[in-house]
C-alpha cells in the first residue's frame, strides 16, 4: 500500500481562505439569507465549524483503531438548532482555526502508517486518514463557492 500524506498547508490555509471570503462584510451582510430556506454566510461558517468538529472526531476514531465507523451528522438541524445566525462570524472562525491548529499538531506526531489507517463512512466507503483530511479541504472549497454566491446575490439586491 502506498503512503499518501495530504497537503497540510492546504488544510491550514482553509482558515485564511474563509477570513478573506468574509473580509469587509458587516453583521447584516454576514447574516443575510438569500431565501428563508438558504444559509447566510454566518450559517455557512457555523456549518464548517460543526464539520470541523465532526472531522476532528473522525480523525481520532481512525487513528485509534482499525476500520472505525465514522460518525455522520445532519447539517441543517445542527445549524438551525444552534441559532448560528445569532452568533458572530469572528467567534466561529476562532473555533475553526483552533481545531485546525490542534489537529495539525496531532498530524505532526503521526507515523507514516497512521496515514493509511482507515474508517468506514455512512455510505460504506472505506477511507484512509489522508482521504478524510483531503475531503475536509475539498468540502471547505465547496462552501467558499457558496459564500461567493451569497455575496453575489447580496450585491445584486443592494
């Protein structure tokens, strides 16, 4: 089995990308929703913080044992029940960055074999630790595009 360690700089860079995406937005712009059933920028950030928490758990599940069952979560109820739009984007990003830094420190301590340990997701797919980290980075990119769409919709209404 070949060893693939993810690009950890891309992992850490996700925080800066999110900061840049919301730069210059005020509280009203951060909490504006394009439709009642759509997320605001703050809610997107909250979802990404929740996702980071879940991924942090998945990382630990994988490295602690063979073929761990990886937890899933229902994103919409998590965002709505947390009343995410009433929170501050800056607080959410502090948590997001803290988890990145904490997980990165863990990554630095892992052996090459740890990166090939696996877990099984809810779809029944077997994922390596590398897959989980790369998927996290890709997931953030999807939501950066969502933030851009929200900002564009906001600009077109102003």
